[in-house]
C-alpha cells in the first residue's frame, strides 16, 4: 500500500481532515515547471535546504523558502508519515496577491490579514 492511498482512505472515513497540500522530498532543486499547486517540495541533501511550492492564493508565483539554519529569514518544513507538510513560521506574500497563511499538516490556514479565509 502506498502512503497516498492510506491517506485517502483515512480521509474518506473521516479519521483525518482532507489534505489540501502534500509533501515530497528530493535531493535536487526543482525547475520552475516542476513546482506544482498543492505540493510542497522539500529539497534535502544531508540537510534541509529549500521548501518550494506554488502560492495557494492562486497568483501562480513559485515560492522558495530557505530552510538553511544559518540564513535569515528561514523556515522549517517537515512532513509527517502521511506526507502532509508543515511549514513554520507563516508565509506572507508581499506581491499583489497579499496572501498570508500557514501550512499545517497538509492544510492551508489563512491569516485574517490576508483577506482570505478558508
């Protein structure tokens, strides 16, 4: 059984909430056309380096967050055993999109100041 199938079964029987965002771990940085909506790619080669995903607000921007502990600003990104990502702290878009959100256990939680609520 694959993790994705197990996650979908658990969602179907409502043991866990539905997943909006899934995670993927890879040793190489994805090209821009390999960054998809609804998927957080964590670049990990010995250590976590980047978290890459498309803005969930729909503007289409590829967001690339540094996970390097020696740089500022920096984030942490993890995936649980069901490959549901969590990104911390929140992500705030300063472009025309103006999204402000958290990604927690595969769900997008909108902040009140983003103008979006879900």
